[in-house]
C-alpha cells in the first residue's frame, strides 16, 4: 500500500482509471478512521492530521494507493473524486431498455 498526498492520490487514481479503461476494475473505499481499530499505514505519513480526525480513501486494481483525508476536507475530496470519475467514464456503453410486458385483462 502506498500512502500519498491528496493531489498525488488523484493523479494516481486517474492513472488507474486509464489503465483499466478497456478491461479491469478499480475499487475505491472511503471509511471513517477512529485511530484505534485500524492499523497504522505501512508506508509514508501525512503530517498535521490527527488519527481521529481523518478518513482513509483507498483505490486499488491489484496495486493499492491511499490517502488520509481530514474530516474538514471530505466534501472537497469527494468533489475532486467525482470529477475524476466523470472525466474517465467516456467508454461506457448505454444499456438498451427492456420492454415491459403489456398487462392484459
């Protein structure tokens, strides 16, 4: 697992989306971190953020990247995440609607 700063995480997330564009999946999670039940990150550290005041945000496709988001910055991070999603969803195909059977009496 690689712990990154927020901007580096978004760049890495964009790389993961592009890497898995034709085939593959990217899984993301955002969880509340209480500082006691979860282990400390293995690599790197984010300075100036208290453990009880953060949320780990991870993405993976086999390789896992993560960042620690302050509770105050969650909305800003989610907006940046949604922008990255929108920018990388151009390869999706529209599903055909299924016809509903006519109700007969």
